[in-house]
């Protein structure tokens, strides 16, 4: 995060500590290492360029090369120049406030004494560490110093760490013999202004070697004679990096002719062009600023998006070229009064893509920019939800926000294309939820609601907003589908649930007059149930249908065994009093056989517990779960479970993943699991939790003992909200994590008031048929296999570069696994050639494409 420079000076060491710093730097040079000292990371944009010259070179504030060659360009950029004479002493702290870069031009390479040279080096190191760019033109100005009339050059060892921060190593190997020097590369537009580069006239060689990928070389020379230690002899004598620029002496001027093109060199040093895909998120005034930032950060992390968070307070120190480096700018704020409209408007007009992911209190300027004729100050709640155009989402999935309550402000558009509106027909035209608008060469997307900016269930919607507004944007996808079955195998009771449930609800009907309608519906539905026991249903209907569904959709189930349903969590029992009985009640040994069947079919057999009591020392508030007396009790029960597991299925089948009963577990429970089941590496609870349940991210626990794979959705049918979250995670990073139960049909809420197995199965089949049709590329796997893939996916970083019609994707992976990513191409855009990647799926109408690669670098070349 870039911070305001003015807030950082309390952390700056005074010059009283300068010699200690120099000593440390020198020590590390002797040891052959470099050290990067930073007490605070602050990167300031700033509106000033600190221009340094030497009066001993016969220069002044009004007469110096920076004024002659750079000042007009600096002012064109909207920046100011602040001149400082090197010979008057080092600038003080106040001189660095609001400074973006230090630009130097010296002719003389020698300073009066060593103390002056060291002070200057410390000053520049401090500035660079604060994020101030350093642009050195002509001589560095302090290579040597005078010592009793003699010039000594041993300052170079103190200078090298500074140059390393700029991205290059200064090795020397000087010669002034032009016969030993050749020009290898030149970017004439930058290094040949009033004359051509000519080593016969320059007669100067110092070896300067780039050490980072962000360094751009504009003039490269080579010493062609053989010198020990010089390597290939190449030297980058004019270069820029993300921390500034360097132009070496004789290659800047040739007599009175300026070789360097000052305007282009300055822009390259201030605004390095690396064509990297990057976005900026401007964080303004918000109530829960930290939690919002965390939520958005996870969305970017999962999608492999490079992002820079910018505090809205910093915008006053920014200029248009700062924002131009970002392909997309996202704004999240309660009000826009601290966001300069002129800067944002210029950004969009020049081709930038702007997204508001939350409604804001707007001023007249922003209302005009967003195409508004009228805009209400307060929002209205719409419980009916909203409708969104089908082409917004990936592969045109027909996904709506019906029955998802949201707040929307009344908005009358003067210009703009509405993409989503409230479902309320009477107010639909005056309450747009989402609209887009073209402004100049750019585009704006505005979410007129507070629904999506801070909720986990809408992270993918934020990512999709980027894909929608900016064609050619690249995001990663894990491409993983998991289907989990909780409580299977489990104890079954050989009970006719139909008769039991009918008796229960008939009794309830006579007592609760206010619920007659609901209960009558339930009784009517229950009467349609067959008179078979739970055990018969599981054996004759459910298992066969689950196998058939798995075969049809390609599921590779992960099933979670539970041994008992009792509430025994007491610590007073002897070890042998924790016993397993319920697991053997089912007729025909169905529970035992179900586990064997799962293993035979290649399903994962995971663990759900000794019993269905959450592994916690405190009683869960919203569940009928008894707390465990202590961790010893947990361990005893788990040890009994482990021995029984080995007896039944063998040591080689011990579980890899564990699903917490009620999706609740505490540190004591985690510790007990770790001690008794070292084979367990994955703990699963919920992606979005409620009622005291454990909420997880797809990452390691804090102690790195377990990897978390939360479940995103559940059941044979999904509510509107659950379905939205289900698809939202696919849009975020291509993840499906769903769980079901064998006995959902016997649960009022999970069965939609006992609609029956046929109804549940048909809804499940319909939902996953739509998923299969729209996203056939999803790889179904067990949780154990998903762990391996997620470990791989989380470890990868990607860099996306775009130049002309080429989209280049670089990954940090060195394995032989496939990395998947997605792109939405503009209408009519076609691919000419692919390098090191393959198309997995494409939707011609939306332009959405899924790719996979196993190479460090892959490219999409457009026509």
C-alpha cells in the first residue's frame, strides 16, 4: 500500500546515525552481500521534483541543465520543480515532503571531502527507501573526494548498494579507448536527440549490469577486449527502472549537442512502461475499512490479480500518468469528496476503465461523469432482489439475484446502459442496480448498491465486473469441483420415517394453530412418501441414484464416515467405555458395507467424527451439541475411532480429510485431531458461516498444521442466495465445493417441506445439468486430490503482459501440472496463434475462453 510520505518522517533516522548506517552497509559489502534497510515502507507520489545541481559547476537555480532540458516537461506533467544546490549541504526533511523524484545533473564527480560524500549517499539511500525515485543524469557527482589535495575514489563501495536498489550493479572496468568499445543496442528515440551516439567521441566505458527484470536498457555498449572478471563485457549506460533512471556522462552530451531525449527519458524514469496487467483499488471513507480491504484482497488473491491499494487521501499528490499504469481502477467509498473528479475523469477519457463497487454520496461533478440526471441521497430496500443481463456473467450463465435483498438508490440516468435493475416492476426504471457508460475512450461501471463490496459471496462478481468492462483481462482459475457427502457411511436405524414424522406433525398441528398452513403442507407431502425404512431407502434408492448421478456428471465423491450419533463427550469414562455401537445397527451391515463400497469405487473415505458432537470445549449456541469436557476426552474418543477404522478398512485407508460436525471445531479439537489422526491434512467447515459455525478461506490454518477446504454450497436444491454464491466462487477462481447428506429427504428444511426424493433428485439434476452445459471444463476430484491442486494453485504467482495484440502469461511454476486461466475477448476479436497454451473451452457469444498451460510463458496472439 502506498502511504503518504509526510507520515513517514517520524521513522527516519537523523544524520546523527549516518555513520552507523554507513558502517553496516560497508560491513555487508565486505561480506559480499547487500542489505536493504527500511524502517517504514512508504511510497509517495508527490507533486514535486527535487532538482539538484552544483554551484561549483557554475550553475544556479536559474541557470542549470535541468532547467534548460527538463523543466518544461516536468510542468507539462502537472509537477513542480524545487531546485537545490548540492554545495549548500544536504536537503533537510521538509525539503522531501511531497517529493516524487530526485533529479540530479552534475559535471564534477568529486566532492570536497569524504564526509560530504557519505552524507550525500546516506541522503539518497534514505530517499529511495521512502519510495522517492532517483534519476541520475550525467555524473553521479560523488564518486571521489579530496583528501589533502589528493583525489580518492573509494566511495564507490558505499555507492554500490544504492545502485543495487535502482536495479543495477556498477562494476567499473573503465577505459577511454574507443577501439575497445562497441555499441550493441540503442533506442534512438531516447538516446539520439541532436546527434548520433558514437563511442569514438564518447570514449568512455563503465560496466553497468541490470540485475532486475524491471530495468529497461536504452543504450548498451560492450568492451570487446578480454578483462578478468568482466564477463561478457556488456554495459547498460542509459537505463530506467521502477526506482528511477541512470544516464552515464559522455552518453548524455556530445560537445554542446544533447544526445539524451529529456522528455522521453524523464517519462520512462517516472512512469516505467512494463505493459504489466495491473489494477488499482482506491479506498475512500468506509465504516469497516480493514474488513473491506481484506475481503477484496482475497478476491484478487484467488483470481491471481496484481493490485495496488491506494488511500484516497493520496490522490491529491497523483497525476494522470500515475493512473495510466493501471488497466482498471476500482473505487470503494461512502463519499467522493476526497476523490478529485478531474483526475478520475481524465483517466477514463484517456481510455481507463473505472468501476464503483459500492454506491457513494456523489457531488455534481461525479453525477455528471456517471451520466446521472437525478440521484437520491438515501437508499431503499428491495427484498424481491434484482435481475441482471445474461451476458454479464461467464459463458452467459442465466444467473439472477432474485430474492436477494439489497439496498438501491433512486437514479435517473441521462446517459448509460442499464445492466441490472430491481425486480420490482413498478420501480425498475428508476432504481438501476448496475449500469455502464462510455466516456471518451474509456468506460465506467457503477454498482448502485451496497450489496457486493464487502461480502464473501460477491467476490466473483467483483472479478466479473473487471472482465466485463475490460476485454482481454486475464485471471487464474483453480478449476476444481468437489462433491462431498456428509454422514456417509453413518449409523442407520431401520426406522420408517414416514410414520414417525406424520405422528410428530399431526401432534404439532393440534397444538400450534398459527402454523396450520405450513404443517398441513408438510403432512400432505409426507403422505406421498413410501413406507420404507431409512436403511432400505439408502440401500435401494439413494446409493444407486448417487452412483448414477456421479457417473453422469463425472463426480468423484468424498464421503465422510461417522461412527455414532450419541452425545457421549464425558471425561470420566475409561477408555474402553467410548465404544462404537451405532455403526452396526443398520440391517445387513449397510454402514460397514457402504464404506467398503466407497473405497472400491475410488471415492475418498474421509472422517466426520466419533459422534456428531462438535469438537469444542464450549457448547455451540445454535446446535444441540454437547461440549467435550477436555481434550483428553476428545483424544480417547478419537483413538477408539482410529482403532475401529483400522480394524474395518485397514491402516492404508486412514482418512486424509475431516469434516467438522455442525461445521464447528475449536483449537482443542484441531489439536486432538492432529495427535490421533496425523494422516488428516484437510479440515473442512464453511466458506460462509452462520450461527456460530466456523468460516474458512482456502488456505492453511495459522499454525500451518491443516489446510482448509471450506464448503461453499449444500443440498439437493439451492436457494437464490446459495445459487448466487455457488456461481460467484466459480467466477472468482473456478471452485465448486458442495456437500449433501443421504438423509436430507427426511429433514424438513433440506427437503423443502418434505417434497420427496424424486423432487430433490430432479432439482439436483437440473442444477448440475446447467452447470455442466455452461462450464463443462470443471475438473471433478476428491478433496484429497483437490488439496494437491490447491497447494499448487496457491503457490503460483502470475504476471500478465500485453503489447499490441499479444497477451503474454508468465507463471512461477516449475512443475508439470496445468495452470488454468480465463479471458473474455471483445466482440469480433479472434485468435491468430497460441504459444505454449491450449484452449479448454470457448463461448463464442460472450467471448469467454478458458486456457491451460504447463509452461512458464504462454502467449495469445490476436488477429
